[in-house]
C-alpha cells in the first residue's frame, strides 16, 4: 500500500500529517507553509500601510484589497506593486488621487520593472568602478639667472 505523500517535498507522510489549504503536509513543510503565509500577510499589511500613507486615507477600500489580490494572482509581487506606486507617484511626480486608486499598477508595472533593472545596472557599474587617482610630482628648478625667470605662477600648479 502506497503512503500519502507531502505535496511539497514528496516524502511519505508518517502519522496523520497536517491539513493546510486542502492539502496534507508533513511536519516540516507544514511549518514552512504557515511561516510563508504569515510572511505574505505581513508584507500585505506593510503594502496597505504604505498605500494609506501615500493616499492619506485611514481605511483601505474593499475594492483595493480585491485589486491587490487580483494583482498577486496574476503574478505580480507585493514589492513590485509597492515599487510601481513609488515610481508613478514619487519618481514621475503624479499627484496621488484616491479616486484613481490602484489602477496605475496595471499600466506602469512593466515600465517600473524596466526602470528598476536600469537602476540596478547603474548601481552595479558604480560599485565596480574603482577610483583611480594618480599622484603627479612636479619638480621646479630655480632659474639659472635673474634674467631668466619662470613664466608660471605657483597657484596655477
């Protein structure tokens, strides 16, 4: 008789296992799944706090919560959504108007992604660039005679 397998690690589950989201997990994978879910909820809470601060509102409308959930299901990340809002309102300088809500995320997500990639490339080049400074030694000889004076000033060196 084949035992039940964990959907995450494919190991045979010994004992009863743990049920989460309709799937039976082993002990380790269950703890990881719970931690991952808590981490996502904390990131979403941080995103909603950012949105409240950005639009100067006290409560997030239910339509915005549903919009964030749709964006996450479509493959967008919480960090990407936050960066898109930052890009559109802070970097491009648009005024945050609550009536438009999160509609800019669909339109500017890819543009923001390309902007972030360019910024990372620039930062990488700046980190790789080594500061090269050459030391130049200037030797000044005294004039041989009083008639033969130098025609340069020490300030110009």
